[in-house]
C-alpha cells in the first residue's frame, strides 16, 4: 500500500511568507516559463502565492511535484550548490522573489530556522512519497497511484491536463502502456473521462487489473 502524502506545514510556510514579503519583488511570469535559481548572479527564494507551478528534475524534465497552494521554493538550492530541480510556471501565477542572503538574515533576526527546517523536511518527505508511487512498482500500480492523485485535484485543474499527459510527465511509462490501462478501466466503468482524455471521476479502482 502506497504511503500517504505528507502533511503540508501551513503554519510554518505562512510565517516564512509573512517575514519575507516586505523584502520581496513581484515577478511577471507567463505560462510554461522556467525560473532560474539566481538573479543577477545571486541565489533567490521564490514565494509562490497562487496559480500552478511544477517542480521538474533538472536532468530530464520529469515532473516531481506540482504546487497549487502557497509554497516557498529555493531553500535547499540557496544552501547547497547542487541544484537538482527547476521550476516551471504552468498557469498565470503570483510569484515573488527575494534575495536568499537577505532571507537568511531575516531568518536569523526573527528566529525562523525551526520553520525553515519543518518546510525542508516536508519537501524531503514528499520526495520519499513520490518515489513510493513509482519506484519498483508494477505499471498498473503506478498508473493507479497517479489516477488517485489526480482525483484529489480540483476539476478545473484536471480539465487543463489530460490523464496521459499528467502520467507521462511524472513517469517513464510509454504512451501505449498508459492508454491500455486507461482504456480497460474506462471499459469497466472505473473511470469517467471527458472527450480528450480528461479525468472526471474515479470509481473505486481495483488493486489489480
């Protein structure tokens, strides 16, 4: 049985947002734009307020996670020089950036390192959760896990990305493997799908197919 998604530390992220907003700068970003971890050679933190942004693995563009709620990105990247992930804006979004050096000074002054640690542990836990969805799982299990994940998203979000696109961006499964499973589940009435391959509803997916 797959792990449950970690609980998002809303209060810690909120305190970090409040502390950093005064020294942040609003960005004008368009959908599909990729954000760089540095601005004018200086590391940056990104305060994602609303919209949709995806975290991509830098080596191959695999989607590791998507954010729809307020998040703070760049903590690990500003501390460690190894930058394994990049951000891609998916929709019109409200994003602020703040110089990482200034942020670190604020964390010191306001004693916010506990909240920083809690936020970083959440991201680490999410990576373990994501690995549990896909690593050493059978093809059907991987697809089932992602369908269940999709079913938790708002309907308007699901109407922007087809089932096939959502799963292929997050796994290395072939197009035919995904479509064969989706077709079987739809035939057995486990899925309700809108024309174009958009997920409407999931109905008690079986553990095995």
